[in-house]
């Protein structure tokens, strides 16, 4: 993987390149940032750049044997540690390495949930176990294949259990010669303070709208909040978002018409909506997704009142509705509306009666939008 293959992040790329050119390679570096900004691809590209014998000022060559092996994640001096779910299939990352290579080469940008789906497990409690620290020591103690660095990339190091984290600390304190640790984290605050004190921190910022717009539509780029992974999800779920937007607009309009205009036919429409979305065919996951979307739109409508478009993350259609509707989401009701939506989501998660939950929500909205 080369720097040129990674979306944006020119500042971080330059920082990493200069560390090699100036021979200031820290033995341990932490790449920290939100999901979907390119931290893992950057770590792999950096490792390849360090070890490429024909690198230029801008990138690794991409054609030498070292680059070809790194490109397939098969170089003998490139090692990975990542969360796993122990079981019949194995108890160290070695047993899951083929699947990890597949997801990295197929997607490059992926989440922890994507990884669990790849493992075909239902649990969300993957971990990097104590035994993995022993494997790290074993791998990094081997004689290097070439003249470059042995690299250990730890993806999601916050998932290390306490014993593994403490053993990694000892490795960081006394690393084997010409060894590079690259920690790729979304929650660095969950790492041991003693580990944080022994790594060089590189913040990987959110992607800009301009960078995202080269790969997705301008509307999607604007609401993706700096994450390419979020942008891809939004693009894939565009049809569902359109449906949620239609339902949200209808729900809010009818609540306004009952509360302000006393048009009680709209109450029947709200009742019809609650029955339709509570239909078993819709499913609880979709019901929760709608309620999450509604919470986001309430937030956006509240922010819209302050005339700061750079703070709003909406499509053009959503923004057009908010321009007229936002005065009805104000300091007097925004917190209560959010609480009602959150409560409905929680009740759906707890297998409550969806018809009752959604109709009660409709009634609460009528009262709150009047404020």
C-alpha cells in the first residue's frame, strides 16, 4: 500500500515521509483519529515506505520485491495484532491472519463491526489477549528478512486486555533493535498512560469535504463528518435515508398541524404512520435507525437557527425543510424532544410494543412542538 492510494491526509503523509528522510523514526508511533479517516492504510504505507529500498521523496516505488510483498501484506517483517474472538478457530491473530488480509485488501477502510462480521461472530467483545503479547515478542525477536525494520502494527490497541497491555509496555521500554511499533487507535484515551508516554502521537484529522467529494457526491461529503467510511455507508443507504427523510418531514408537519392549526385529520395521519412503522415487516433495527435519524435531524434543525451552515450536516433537501421548520425546534423543547426520541429508541431495543411506543411519541411531539 502506498501513500498515493490513501484519500487526503497530505499533512500526515508529509510528516511520516520527513521522519524517514530525516532519520527520525520513532520506535513507537500512535496514529489516532476517528473511524474512517485512513489510519490503518497510513500505517501500512508508512511501514512500506520505510522498508522500500527505492523510495522517492514522495512515496515507495511500488514495484520492488519488498513493495510487492507489502502490497499483499505478506512481507516477513510485517506483523499485525488485532482484536479476535477466541474459540475453535484459534486463540491468536495468526489463526485469523488470512481473513484480516482479505478485509484490508478488499476494503482498506473498515470498522470494528465490519471485522466482526468478517469473522462471522455475533459478539462485539473481541480482544487482544495475553498470548498475543508473547507472539509479538517471538515475531520481533526473529532475525529480520531484509535490511529494513521489523514492523508490528497493532490495530485497535485499546482492545488489549490488562495483561497484554502491560507486557506491550515492557516491549516498548526495551524494544528489539530496528523494530517499529505502529498503534492504530480510535480511542487513545483508553490506553494505559504509561503506554501513551512511550509513543509518538500522530493525530490523523477528519477528511475535508473537498477530499471526500473526489469519491462521493457533494451532499454525502458534507454530511459524512470527515469519515470516508461514513460517506460510503451513507451512499449505500441513500434510499433508506430518503425514506427516513420523507417520514420525518411528514411526522413533524402533522405534529405542527395538530398542535398549531388544530387540524385533527393530521392526528389520523400520525396514527397511520405509527401503525405502518410499527409493522413487524419493518423490523426493530429499521425502527431504531429511523429514531436515530430523527434525533440527528432535530439536532440539525436546532443548529440551523443560528445561521452557521458550516455546522450543519444535511443534504440539500433536508436543509430546505429545516429552513422553514427550524424555528419550532428551540431552547424550550429541543432537550425534551431528544429525550422522547431516545426513550422510544430504548423501548424498541427492549422489545416494547412498537405501536404503543410510536403513537405515544407522536402525541408527545404534538405537545412539544407547540412550545
